[in-house]
C-alpha cells in the first residue's frame, strides 16, 4: 500500500479526485484503489520547551544562562488524534509519498512526522503539487514521484545550533562531511538534525 501524506486536506482531496479515489475521506484518509491519501493540519508537532526537560527552566533566571536542553518533538494538542491516525496509516504502508507543499517548509512538515514515527527506514518518495486541478496532478503522477534523498535537508534551526556547537568551522563543509559519513549507516534514532549537531559537537576546538 502506498500512502500519500499531504500538508493540507484540500490537497489530499484533490489528489484523491485526480487518482480516481473517493470524494470524501474515510476517517483520516481518502481511498484511491490500493493507495491512501492522508493529510496534516500544518505543524502537528512542536519543538519541546526547555521546562519540559528541566523544571529549573520554568522560571527564567540569569543564573541559568546559557540554557541548554535536548532537541525533541512533542505532539500538539489540537490535532493529536488525527496525528495518531496518520502515523498508524503510515506504519501500514509499503511506501510513503511526501505530498507536502512544494517548498522547504512543506517538505519538512511531512518529514518530521515520518521521523517522529520512527519510519525513516521506509521507502519515501516526493511529489510536488502546485496546481490542484486533476489534470495537473495526473501529469505529475504519471512522471512518478521522485525518490527523496535518504538524508533529508537540514532545517535552518539545526544549522544555527550546529554553528554554536562547532564555532569557527565551515558549517556547510561539516554538513557535506557528515552526509558522506552517515549515508551508509542506519537512520539515527533521533531526528537527523540532532544527529548532525551531535556530530558537530565532536569536532575539536579550533585554535
């Protein structure tokens, strides 16, 4: 079973129509033959707050600076049930298709859910949809969704934290070095951004 994950419900609906699927969703997905099309409501995950890791950070104090806490995701309360349904569906899939909006944020919205669900090992493809008309989507679909890189692009916040973890280094040079190092290894237990920042922290200080 192939599962498409769109960023918005209207895109999922348009995908279903273009693929000859159901006009209305069945639970958290549309059905199109053997395919399922589900959607996110924007960001279903949020970055954890410092006080979720250490109660001392609940009350701000100069004595606690600089503050440092692990990078992690937590489920937003508003659509928690829907996220659970999306993850359950994704776990059943033989292949996932990232149908997020055709921009870096759209890519990341879906990628972070896949990572949070621990599904980095599943085949993931990418389809770029910037026109919701059925003919345009079918044209995209007939070209076959492209394979995504096994290593997704790093989020801007990770680049900024990596610069602090390895001051003075060319951070994009480190990213190239890290991608070469990690490409043949199993997916990290945590998100790729956390793994990259950890890699940067291992670098010796520059003189």
